C-alpha cells in the first residue's frame, strides 16, 4: 500500500474537496489518536511518516491543520458526502 502525498495543510474549502476524499482514512486515524490522547509527535511519525526532529514546527503544523480539517469533516463536511453528485 502506498502512502498518500500530504501537503503541509489541507486545502480549506467550504465543501469536501479531492484532497479530503483522498485523505479520509488519515482524518479518521487523526481523530482516533486525538480521542486516545496520543502524543502528536508519535502521530505525525506514524500517520504522515514525517521525522518530527527534522522540522518540529512543520510537523506540528501538518498535524494540527489536518486534525482541524478532520474535525471540520465531522461537523460540516460529512454533509457534502451525503449529497447526490451532480452529473
């Protein structure tokens, strides 16, 4: 299984975008880790495959921005997934 490519932060749109769809599993993993109280550094290492020690500020930004988008998905974004797609 190949790891998806990650941006430093997901594109912030009012609707679910292609990046969100490609990273739904990542968002779920982040939400689970947050619920369990996992250390963000370990999460970045495992979920993103990013060496936190090489650039801690970037690692934190990647974690926090993706977790925020994951939370947005649970509050708002999921509604767009339930809408019928326009052809």
